[in-house]
C-alpha cells in the first residue's frame, strides 16, 4: 500500500466476504470528484480507521443523491436517482448512514423515507462528537491552542435539521477559541451554493452571497473559517481569495481539523 493510498472497503466486497459494516459512509458527488472535497473525505476516513469504526462505502454503486435535481425543480429526475439508490441500499440491508455533505444528509434523512428508504442518517460532525464522547477518538497536542476559529453553519445542517452544537463542541475540544459571526445558528447566512445555485451563474445583484458571508466571517478576525459542507467550503474559500486573505485565513472542514489535531 502506497503512503498516500487509504484502504476503504466497499459493501460489495464485505458482502462477498460474508461481513457486515456497522455504518455506510455516503461519500457524495463532491467528496468523490472535487479535488478539494476529496481531502475532506480522506481526513474523515482516517478518523474512522483510527476510531476503529466498522464502515464501508458503495464505491461505483453510489450515484448522486438527487438533491441538485430536486432543488432545481426536476422532481422526476430526483425520484429516478433516489429509487436507484434506495434499491441499492435496501439490497445491502443498510441501517445507518453517515455523510460529510449536508445536502446528502438532508435528502437521505428527510426525503428518502417517503420513497421506501428509511435509514438512521447522521452528519459526520454528529458521528465525530459521538466518537469523542465514547472515548474512541482522542486529540493530541495543542495544534490549535490560541487559534481563533469561526464556524459557518451549512443551511441543510443547521436551519433545515437543527444541528448546531455538534460542530461547535468539536471546535471547543480543539482547545481553540470559537468566535461567532453576527449571523449564526438559527440566523445563519447561506454561502450561496444551496438550492442548486452551485451549478449556475449568479443572478444580477450588488454583491455575491458568498462575499457577504465571507465579510461576516472576516469581521471575527479568525485564523480559520471552519465549514462542515463541501459546497460551503468552496464558496467560503472563493470568498477568502476574493478578499486576498488566503495567506492568513484558512478554510477547513471540521473533519480536517480533527484529523490534524489527532496527528492523522
């Protein structure tokens, strides 16, 4: 195994070996194909290995959750994509799903049940918090001691599903200073990528949404802008670059922060 290669079992391989995975890691399109988001995927997988979590992925059997199609108004395409995924998940008898993408999280959790796919779906920050609480995961050293971190609430994690505290508790465990933006939690401001906006040109206006959100983040004078969504990561990274602050302000996913603190 090469130094940069991480072994990740597939459900198909585990089934062939007569084994079952405790959790299915739903990687998502961004986590599978976007070069930046792949780093988040790798960080999370390293954590799962470190914590001894029995997990697997679908690999080539995973297709888009259907979120972008549904948000763009193509309900027919969404139901086709969902039906395909549900048939695959049910065939493997999947019970618990974890994903690092709030869009996949929201869709699998809230919209698949009506189509015959009912699973225990958790966001990766929720699972990471549980692993910490169970002492299955520990952090080493004070990598972020004295650092100021502000957290951007993803719409489909926060306002859509009420998950606010898990990511914040993880940041506090890093021994860092959590600094909140003026619009946070229930009043969080969208990064501008949701609702399939990620895949279309911006409409006319005075300012891009991600620039407005980045300005709020920079007002806290952070060392790091923490995100928990690959779309938010892209939009906030673009915003930081627009403000020419990329040399002093990093944009990182919670999983990357935890992996680095755990020396993974």
